[in-house]
């Protein structure tokens, strides 16, 4: 199964734990978002993996922004 993907209620979901480095800045603990891609439409998760990679990139940029003191810009993203 592709990284950071899980199956839930017929859809692929992006799930990632907040790294310890950013835990003080992002109190969510675990970030969960739907990819809006049905498992039936993408049984091997190929499209969902691409969506998860984009979500992961956005999340990493958000954390880097928080760490750099750009909280307003990071949250706007």
C-alpha cells in the first residue's frame, strides 16, 4: 500500500502522524484528510498515491512555515 494511505468507508484517506520536531507547533497529533477517491475506482491506490504525495508536500511546507515563524502564511496555505 502506498505511503500515508489508508482505506476508510470506501475511500482512500491520507493519514500522517505529526513528527516530534513539529509537535509543539501542530497539536493535531495525527493529520487525517480524504483524497475523495473511491477505492472501487482506484483499487491499487495509484491515483490516491499521487494525491497523497501532493497532500504530504503541502503538509511539509506548512510545518516548515510554522517552524520558520510564518504561522499566518502557513495557515493560509
